[in-house]
């Protein structure tokens, strides 16, 4: 079965950096677009970034210039490098497959908590 395990979250001060990782199993990893989503307390889950199987990336306006999504197909891993973090980036971050129509598909995992605070 498909399994996506996120890691790398933690507590960081504003302006700091974190790198999240998502290790995939049970899928033909290279065949899928992968995406990061996040959900803050009391808010809807929102899309953050996408990387295609070929490495093309796209970002939500709120994170452009600060976040970088990448993938290592040999390791079945997707990364999210987060720089210049802001308190509004505080959320649980999830990795999931994404369709070309813009919909996530599969089951949501536990995610990894990112907290940006002084």
C-alpha cells in the first residue's frame, strides 16, 4: 500500500530555516507529481508547492521566493526547503501525490509540525 512519511518539522524562530522530507513507498514514485500541503489550526488545508516527475516546480504565492520543493527519485523522497520562515508558516505539513487538475489523491498521513515562534 501507499505510504508517505513526513519528517523534519520542529520549532524555529522567525527568519530561520527548516528542511522537510517525505519518503514514499508502495508507489511508482517517478510516475507522479508530488506536492506539499499545510494546515494551520482553525484553517483549511492549503496547497504549498508541487514538483512534477521531471522536476518542474510551482508554488503558492505565499511561499514563493522562500520555499523550494525538490525530489530525489533514487531515494523516493520529496523535500521542502523552507527559508525566511514567518509565524504564519506555522502548520502541519503534509506530502501527497497531486493530479494535473490540482487535486491531491491518496490518504493523508500524520504530517510534520512546523512552529515558527520567538
